[in-house]
C-alpha cells in the first residue's frame, strides 16, 4: 500500500463528513447560527482535549509566535469563516457562496507551495482547477450582490487560513492539539459575535432534537473531521490535501439522498465525477524530492505524536448554510 493512501483516505473522509452537515443543518435551521457554532466547537474542544489528556502527550513549549498562530487560526479559520458565511447568506444565494468557497482547492494548490518556498506544480494546479470546476458544476453558480461576493471571498479566506495557519503548528503540536486549541479559542469569539449581531436572545438552550444535531456536528463533523484533516495536511501538504475539499458537495449529495431529503439533480453526478477525476489526476503526480510534505513519504512525526493511540475525533463546516468546509 502506498504510504500516501492512508492520509489521502483521511482527507477524503474529513471532507465527506463536512459535507454531511448540510443534511443535519435542516434540524437546526431555527437555532441562532453563531451560537450554534460556539456550542459545536465547545463540544469538539472538550472531546479533543480529553483525548490529549488521556494520551498523556508531552507538554509543548509554545512561543509567542505559536500563541499568535493559534489565535489567528481560531479567529479566521473557524470564527471568521462562520461569521463571513452567515453574513454572505444575507446578500447571496447558497449556490454562489458554495461556488466561491469551493475554489479552495486551486487556492491551496497555488499558495500552499509558496509558503514552503516551492513553485506550484503545474499538474497539481491543473487538477485543482478540475476539482474546483466539478464543485461549481455540482453547486451551480447562483447569484448575489457585490457585497455577497466580497463576504463569500472573506469566507474563502477563512477556509484558506484554516489550513495554512495550521501548517507551522503541526510539527510541534500534532493534529489533535492543532484541532483542539483553536476550537476552544473560537468559542468566546463566536459567542461575542452572536450577541453583537443577533442580541442576547440568541443565547438560548437547544431543544433535544437540536442538541442531537449539535452532538453529531461536534463529534463527527468537527472533532473527527478536524483531526483527520490536519493529520492528512501534515502528511500530504496543502496542495495535495486541498484537492479533497472538492468532496464536500459529494458528501452533501450522498447524505441528502440516503436520508430521503432529496434526489440527485442533473448536475450533481457529473459534478461529482469531475471532482473525482481531478483528485485522481492530482494524487498521481510525483512530488518534488526534498519536500517535507511530499506524497508517498509521511512527514516526520513530532514528539507530540510519540504516544500512539486512536483519537476520538474539519472545511465549516463549519457553517451549516452551505456545503463548503
């Protein structure tokens, strides 16, 4: 088995799990969105921190730069993404938002290598373009105002930050703590935003049905998917891992059909096939020698991952208003 198979499977599973949040969101449509995101991240953080404690990971000595990166990751990749996404839905259609945020594969294919001081690989960029096209076909272009487009671009920026800001933290903290710490830090940010934008009435307790939905989102779509994504990110690198972000609408489609909430539209299956083609093209590319994140050779494990075990444990959704992560 190729050594890239396991992290690739993890990245695919993470994005498919994120896609399932679309169907679950129907049960929490009446709950204040940002407060709901805070509940979701609080649950995920509690689970991940419990795993950290259970595994007795070595204490990490964080520098001021590490703290700033964690705070920036929480503020942009988690809280910021959701705030932009919620505001975008007021000025643009979900299809248009999904198309803009769905450009994450090509952005990571271009920007990811630059952060490692490497030139983007032409084949990876081409594969990412195919994946992005497939996601756009599945989502549809939709419509919206200029403000809606700008807010959607803000959500896209948050999605990019979710991966790129994590890269320098992964060697020291490992994927579990990189998933846990920003999730915990995002909770007060989202609660503050919820009160500011929606008033104190947004701070209500969920019903039993809503609590069950948030439980699913916290355990699987956040804690599990975040860990899987960050583990794949450190092994595959941003450019290759980003290809799997195109699977989010595929996960949404499969879940919608499986739960009997809808049927596949005329563009859904072709879009999914285009996404799959792009992923296969990108993952077949040989990576440059000397890269710490190359496919086919796992990155060196950090001391934080020295004690092995199975964690209990993703793009935002993150938010439930679109199929993007």
